[in-house]
């Protein structure tokens, strides 16, 4: 049975960089959850990047074993679809969807994985927070800095930041305001810049459900990421 809107909101509110993922000692794909297990697993979610023929999106890995995983997703994947999941360890795991429920999927991996290797995240550089998974998009945006506006294109986005392509990144000040249709106005600061783009760190994290649903509805135009 699917979770209620209130339960889903609580789940996403509790998802953060310190959340863990349930590790199963079973080699099989984690089964679809029963209603009574929903609350017990709400605070143990881990974000990852899901790639499929539909494009890229964020997903929340709730349960993982050597042979598969269960995750919350925002797209309309179907049973049998090939997928790739990229974890914050940079490890990429291939598999196929073997069951679906509203906003949930089960994936069987193409081969058994080393769970510790897949889930172990690299230590962030000194003075920097670990970067949340960023998903490629291709969406028009507008950037304001020091009272000056520039047309821009959003190249990727996460809960905590984005890469912006624009014609004059060297004219950006340290503080910026980013406007994108479908998202709240985002304030932030420039972390880096090059000849064609800039990296923005948001002043406040976007809610995971908000950015996840937005990405799922705006991945048209991004080259499909087919699992091999």
C-alpha cells in the first residue's frame, strides 16, 4: 500500500547528508514495503543519481543488498526498464526494475556488489561540506548579481547548489540570485567560475521532494542515459 502525503512529507523532511541506508544481508532484491514498515524506515534514506532512458533524476535509496535495492523515484519507470544508479562514492551500479509501486521501485543488479565499497563516501576537502548529488538539466534561468541581470542556462542542480552557463561569468559578484521557472527564488554565492560557467552554492538547501519532482518534470532535452 502506498504511503500517505503526510508520511511522504515527513520522509523527505528527514532526508539529509547524515542519513543512512538500510543494508540487507539477503542477496535478493529488497521487497516492496508493507504499510507497517513505513515509519520505521523514514530516517534512513540516501540520495543517489538515477539514470535511465527517461534521463537523469534524483532518487532515495531506502534499502540495499548485494543483489538489488529499493528506492523512491519521481519518474514513470516501468518493470523491465534498465537503469544505472550513481552513488556519492562515484560507484555506478547497473540493473533493471523488477517491481513498481507509486513513487517506489525495486532494482535487481546486473551482478552482486560490494556494499561497503558502493556506500563509502570520499571525505570532503578540508573546509568544504560533502557535495550532494547533482543532476544534469538543460533549463533557461536568470541570474542577478549586483543589480545586473544575465540570461543563463541551468546545467546541473542539487539540493545545495548548481552550475550555471552564461555569457559573462567574470562579471558576477560574490552574491547572486537565481530565478528558474518552477523553483523558488534561490539566493547563493559563487564558489567558482570559468570562461563559460559558474558554480553556485545556495544559501539554504532546497527541499529534496521539491527539487526531485522539478528535475523529473524538466529532464526533457537532456541526452538519455541508457544503462548498458
